[in-house]
């Protein structure tokens, strides 16, 4: 069972995010980290390969400046290798362009299964998984919470608002994995040391046979036209309890139709 896990390397969400003033895009410079959302896919990929009794997990990432910090974290968890696509010509690439690059890189690994998160922490369009599946001509299952391989098929419990659906599709397939479905392992010291020597195959757009004009700013069909700060949270209402505090709370809950 060879599994590809797409991992996005993102600016640390605990830090201050900066937007480019003219393009309104997130400034991705300096050290990038493994998107926590993708640690669930990495863990699930490792578990599926272990259960199958063979095979390995290959990471695929597109990131600027030959960034590998986030990849090294996932390699330390146990992934065997990584494919990184990093090319100045990719600056300004929109979601579909990103999916084209990732799909071409995934093809090289000839996987049985492709895992992604349902959405990234810094972009969260949630469109990449289905776009990759469409480009590769594979079935796509989103919001996967439990994944079981049976022969040439994969059975997925797919999270819905009411519960879950059971879906079976033939392999290879692209599954997006919801956060919290598995407990991502902490990289051990041995794993961190081993990760330093694991292969990271760095590719340019031309290595993937992609027409350069289909990606980057020139190939982008999306444009961020404006960015508006989120509305600041309004101050809460303080209820002073002069003996009728409970009555005030009940009246408030009735007013907002909670009771
Ligand atoms: C006009 C425009 C210009 C842009 N320019 C840039 C730019 O110059 N540089 C830049 O970095 N971004 C740029 N972006 C953002 C970039 O297009 C998105 O971050 C990217 O398309 C992924 O979208 P998302 O994060 O919403 O993915 P989602 O669909 O929310 O991601 C779902 C999952 O797909 C996988 N995934 C997504 N992206 C990657 C990735 N890069 N590598 C590996 N796995 C991935 C992960 O598993 C992720 O959790 C631009 C966007 C627009 C609209």
C-alpha cells in the first residue's frame, strides 16, 4: 500500500500573518511549518501502510524557497520520502494551478491512495482535494473519518452533519481526511534524526511537464480583489445579580429564542 499524503507548509499560525499590499496574498517567507491539519493525513497514511504490512508514505508539497521544515516534521513522524515542487515561476498560482502542480507530482509516485486534509489552515478554500481527483481521473471522497482498505477498494465513513455515510470506491482514490480522526504521533528523537537523511526530491515546473503559462500569476483565474478585517467581537453583557440574576438570564435566553 503506497500512500501519497499532500502536506501544505504554512507560516506559523501562532505568529503574525502578513498580506502583500498589492496582491492581497499571504506573505509566505521565512520558516514554514507543517499545517497541523495535514498531520492527521500523515498519521492515517502511516497506519494504513502499517496495516497493509508493506508499502510506504510519500509526501507531496508545493512551497516557495525550497522550504522543507514542515516536510521534515512529517518525515520524522515516519513518512519515507518527499516530493517538493518549488519554483519562482509558481508565485501567484491560484487553487486550480496548485492542484495541477500537485496532481503532476503525485502521478510520479504512482500511489494506491492519496490523502489530503479537508482544508488548509492558511487558505482553506477546501477545493484542492476534488480538483486533484478530477485532474487524475480518480474517485474523490471528502470528509473521511474512517478509512478501511479491502482488496482493490477503499471503504470510507464520510462525516455528515447528521452522522456519517459509508462510501466504497475503487483504488486509487483521493480522500480528504477530517481533523481529529486519528491521534498524530509525536516525532521521536530517533525519527527526527532519521528524517534528516530521508530523500526530498525537489522539482521545478518544467520537470513536471506542465506548461509554465498554466501556473503562476499568468495562469491564475482567481484574483483576490479586496480583503476586509473580520469584525471585532462585541463586548459581552454583564448581568449583575441582585437576587434576580437568574430571571435576567432567562429573559435574555427567551429574547434570543434559545428557550
Ligand atoms: C490569485 C491567487 C494568487 C496566489 N498566489 C500564491 C502565491 O504566490 N504563493 C502561495 O503560496 N499561495 C498563493 N495563493 C494561495 C494558493 O493558491 C492556495 O493556498 C492554494 O491554492 C491552496 O489552496 P488552499 O490552501 O485553499 O487549499 P485547500 O483546498 O483548503 O487545501 C486542502 C488540502 O489540500 C492540500 N494542499 C493544499 N495546498 C497544498 C500545497 N501547496 N502543497 C501540498 N498540499 C496542499 C493539503 O492537504 C490541504 O490541507 C494564491 C491564491 C490566489 C487566489
